[in-house]
C-alpha cells in the first residue's frame, strides 16, 4: 500500500545546482529554499534588482517553444519543467526557487541532479493538510492533426502512462507507466534525459535555441544521414573538437541510453513538470499519447476550467 502524504511538505535547508541554461547558454545557479505552509511554488531571479516572485501557475505560461516559459510582472523564467518535475515528483508543496539567471541549469538534461540535492536537503512534513484535487469527472484533450490525446480519469493516487511512436528503428513505439509516483519517480523518471533529432539541430540553433545544448546534456537521435561536411558543421555549431560518429544504436556518438525507453520517460518527466503548474497535486490517472509542452499546457488549462470550483 502506498503512503499518501496528507500534510504539506517543504525542505529543511537550501539546495543548489550550477550549470548552463539549455536554450540561453547562460551560467545559472538554481537554489531551492524552504517555504511556509500554503506558499506553493514560486521562482525569483537574483539577477534582477528587487525582482518580484513569479508564481508557478498555468495562467503565467507565455511560450512553449521547446520548453515551458512563465512570466509574471514582466519577468520571465525559461524552461521551468525539469525543476518543477523534481519538486512535484518528490511531493514537495512549498518551495522558493532562486535563479541567478533567467533559465535553470540544464545539468545532464534530466531532473536527476535536482532530485538528488532536494533529497539531501531533507524533506519536512508541515502541519497543514495538503489540498489535493480529486478527479471525479474525466477530462480529455485531443489534437487529431498531431495525433495527440491526453486524458485523466479517477484513481486512488496520481498515476501517469505515456506512449510515443516514431518511424525510426532507434525509437519506434515506446510506452511507460508510473503507477507509484512516491516510489518510482526518483529512480525511474527523474534520470531520463531530454532528446532531439539530428535533423532539428541546425534550425534550433538558427532560432536562437539550445545555446547551452551539447552531447553531454541531450540524447541526439540520428534520423538522417550526414556527410563529412555536415559533421564538421555540427562540430562547429556545438564547439566540439572530438570525433562525431553516427552510432550503430541510432544515437549520435553511440551514447548509451539509461533505459531502453528513455525518450518516453523524459516525455513523462516533462508532463509531470507541466502539470505542476496546476498549482495543486491531483488524485487521478493521466494517460498521454504523443503530447508535448503545447498540449500539456492546454490539458492543464482544461483541468482547471473543469474543476474551477476547486480553485
């Protein structure tokens, strides 16, 4: 039987990680701080004098270009989903997240480092009960043009199942299920790294994205053949000096996956992070097929609208 946390939780002391932002390429330190009961999850930027706090809330989402960006009072925080997933997956209700720049560090492309420092900071139970949105009426989002479907149905706890399918031997159809978030998140979901396709890299760079991206913080799926000229161009884009190989496993440089289905596990990680923007944990079973940040955000908005009386 799974232990259900009936009281709010925070951390006992600050916990930090330093790295570079995935899209901005800026050096960034993220510090998770204890917060009082009923505080929720807020961000604050230390690089802005007298910066107001930015509440992690679905109504503050302003961009979903390869990540989820929130904005409040004219202040933006980019790519919040991995930090939010770490907090939500560990059942932390109240935390103030300080950033030294406008984007959290990407670390290794997963939430693993965030989870590890949060666990070391000791998670504390507070005195006030948690407010949990209990799903009694199913909510469904569908985008037929993109083949996206997301549903939530009643369940005795928060569960997620996710499916993706790509016409590539290295990916194909993948499925994962997280039935016990309390026990499985840190071990089975948090270490799953972000991924992209080789064919996307140049366009992402031209769009001013993935400035901090590299082979050490992303799994690059080989979805096209490239010649020697294109290999050199790729090395130049990422500032890579060592040799680049296509990889017999369909992954650039033959990088080993942490799980056979690591890409779909990372999609699950993103979904958990985006759902944290609802503002409260849910008791319900989410099933998703081929969803990304745009559809995740619309789905969370639908949940809030359906259960508006709760909020």
